[in-house]
C-alpha cells in the first residue's frame, strides 16, 4: 500500500521523474529554459521554495519546501509536468506521455538528509559523466550555491545556514566521500 502523502506547510520533498523508457525530456537549451520558467511560474503560484535542483537530459530532481497548507507540492508538480509535457508535445509535434508515470515525491523529515540530498542532486551531472565539476552544469542550482551566478529560482538560505561558510558547503558538495546511503533518498 502506498504511503499517504505528507503535504502541509513547512514540509520538504524530493521530487523526481524521468522520461518514458528513460528517454530524453530535454532536447535543447530552450527545453531546459522552458522547464525552469515553468518551475518559477508554479513555485510562485503555489508558494513553494526550491532549495536545489538539477535537470539532466532524461530526468529532473527538485528539492522543494511547501510553505502553506492550501497550496501543495502535489498541485505544484502536477501543473509543472503537465504544462511542460504540453509544451514539448506542441514544439515537437508529438502526443502522449513524456514522463514515466507520476513524479515521485519523497518526504524529507530527517535533518541529516538535507545536506546529502543537496549533494546528491548537485553532483548528478558529474555522476552521469556530463561534466567534471557540479558548477560546470548549466541546468542546476550549483552555480548559485558556488557564488558563480544568480538565479531567481533557488532559495539557498536553508542549506547555507547549515554551514559555517560557503567554502564549507563547496567542500562538502565536491568531496569524494560517499558516507551516505543515497538509496534512502528515493
């Protein structure tokens, strides 16, 4: 039996989904930019904070915080993926599902997961061998966390407040240590 969703104010969620049959969902730079515009639109509509994100060719990860009881993560991600699917179907003259089922939502209630989830998400393009450093990937919040670029999407305070300095965060994200069982994040 599926665990009941815990969508209420001040809860944290790891949201992720991938393309049908693990196929691409982003085909060019404009597709990534369109997805990010939709994230911004729906995060504002539903009072959601994005703590960190990463978009890869065939999947995405969002670490999000629901701010109010009335506007849920479920509504946010449903509208986001529906709008993106409709846009891609129109752009590429296709029809049908783009994503492999419903977006997964892992409730994050253990403080120790916060930092490891951020590390996992920001290192996704490195682990996929798309880049050698997290900040080299253009479609994640790594550049904002590393102080290389501003974005109007990511709320970094909650993660940054758990470190003494930005250098400590960067060291944590980039360290080769794998002392965490990432399977608990899914």
